[in-house]
């Protein structure tokens, strides 16, 4: 596939909306410079849009095409479906489904309690995109004043069921002002795997700047661009991830709102993430990690267009290798199933052209996904228990970011000769 867009919807202005609420940009959402897609993954459905077998035919598609802004370095989608299409009362992504993530957020919360909150009187913590309360439950357990902001009603209800104070809304300046008026300013604002979802980042950043105390701390954590480029983990690119941040680009995005990067810490979650600590400019010294990551990014070439051209070629190579393997296994009569109906897998199945002929079903532990079809590719999603009834010859590991947890759980599969297929950082079959 070439680097040109597959679909030309003929729009010349920034932020134009078609009748389906699709936003198409031709200028950078952060700095306003002209941008163009460096590749296209083709027509994509909503990544978490698992559908009832009866609704095939009504599916919504948009063109998944990332762009790199040569001016501010931000990698972003050219088209993004309206937020209401992705985050609603049937949102299929529940943070608490993985033990690794539950542990991660327990440690994350402890580091906030022992770090920025230490010594503060009656502190107040706000989390944006608090999902099922996977992180806020730890603040609640310690009696710390907290508030979750979560637009997907079903997961917000799970959090409320645990007694976690949660507002069902999208975050913006008006909501920030309401929170300040009703509860006061925040000591800490947390945003884990959510800032990269917010297309109007300048609006959210302005809201956070109003919400934070002058000595407050904003902690953002998201999949890291450097890891995606390094590992060709192109499946991090899907509708919800309108941005893929780097240390360099996130600093530029928040600077106009008076928030400066004070520290960065690499995280193993989601196959390679970065935690960014931002504070009102000048309120705290800047840790040496910020400069050393910026230097690493310069060496990696994250600020150069040719890096993204190479990434495109790597994606195409990865797709060809995976399809050759799956076609070959199919021709040899091997039974292959998918493991983990992740949001990321929607990009892989649709970009590569994986069909129910290649994988009989995808096993997944999330009840809301079971009995449904995967978005676009329409591969049935079945309860995790069906994985062993009987074991397949191979399992295509869509949840590759949980490989350690899954391998530990599925020792009987590999002991019986079953093999895992992974495609990050390269396509390989391993027992
Ligand atoms: P994530 O990669 O976005 O966290 O999504 C993980 C998906 O994989 C989620 O749908 C749950 C599923 N999953 C399993 O089915 N079994 C497992 O052991 C793990 C860890 C995840
Ligand atoms: Zn820009």
C-alpha cells in the first residue's frame, strides 16, 4: 500500500465534521501547522465496537491514517470518529480485567500517596478517564478526597458501585470550573491512558491548568511513541488513540497552558508507556530524566519525517509476514485462535485482512465482549474457558502486552505442544 489516503473526503478546513460526527484535520491539533498522513491502515471500524451478530451491515468505518507534525513533533490521527461513538454506556474496555494492570495501578496510586500527596492537608485527587475505578479505589481506601471523571456510563457505574465518587462527563474547561467551585482545586490530577484519547487536547490542558493548585501535579501516562516506532507496534494506532506522545511533543503541547514537564518515567504497561509529570511552570525543579529522554528521542529520529516512512515500510513487512504465516497454517489444517480481543487487535485484523478462516474465534475474559463479533473482521469472541476446549494448535496473541501473565496462566497449553504467535516486535511462533 502506498502512503496516500485511501479515501479523499475533500475537506480543506481544520476540524471539519461530516454528518456522522467524524472530525478530519488538515492542520495539527496542537500547533496549527499543516499536516498530512504518512500512511493509511485503511478503512477501520470503532476499535471497541464489538457487535451483535445481528447488527452486521450497520457498522461504522473511518480511515485510520496517522500524521506527523514536523513543527511540534506530535503524531496524530487525521480522522477521528466523534467521541460519543467510542465512549458510551456500552464501552467494552474495562481496565480491571488484567491482574498486571490492577497491580500497576495499585503501585501507581501508592507512588502518588507517598510522593506528591505526602504532607498535604486534606488533599484532593481528580482522575480523568477513571474507568471502573482501578486506580481511585486505592485513594478511597485511604480516605483521600477524590473524584473520577468518566464519560462511559457503564464503567463509571462499576466505580460508583465501589463507593468511588465519579462524574459522568467529558472533561473540559467548564467542568474544571464546576469542580473548583464545588470542591476546590486539585493537589493532583491523574490521566492514565486517557490524555491521548482527547482530540481537543488544548481544551483539556487549559481545564487542567485551572483545576490544579499552584503547587499541584499533573501525572499523564500513555503508550509511548518511541516504543511504538522501535517495536513496530502499529496496533497502538486506533480510533481512541488520537495522539501518540513523545517526551518532546507532550512538553510542547502543555507549555502554552503554563504546565511544564518536571519528570518522565518509562513504564512497561501497554507494551511500552511513558509517565509524564507536569507542574505549573517554575514550581518545581526539572529532573535530569527530561533532558536525557529528549536526547534519546533525537537519536531515535522521532522528530524526522523519514522515521515515519521507515515505520510505514516496517508495518507493511509485518503485515505480509503475519498473513503468510496464517495462510500457511490454514493450508496445513492447523487450528488457530486469537487470544485477547484487545482494542489493538482491531487494527491488526482489519489492516492485515485476518478473517474467521484464519482464526476460528478470539478467547477473551471480558463478559461484555463474549458472544459478539470483533469489529470489522467479524471474528467471534468467546469466553476464555473455551480456549482449552480443546486447545488449538496455535494462539495468536493479540494481548501481547500481557504475555507474561498469559503464559503463566496457560502453561498447560504450551506443555501440550501449543504455540503462541506474536507479531511485536516481529512475527514469530514460539512454544
Ligand atoms: P488491553 O491490552 O487493552 O489491556 O486488553 C486486554 C484484553 O485481553 C481484554 O479484553 C481482556 C483480555 N485478556 C484475556 O482475555 N485474558 C487475559 O489473561 C488477559 C491478561 C487479558
Ligand atoms: Zn504541530
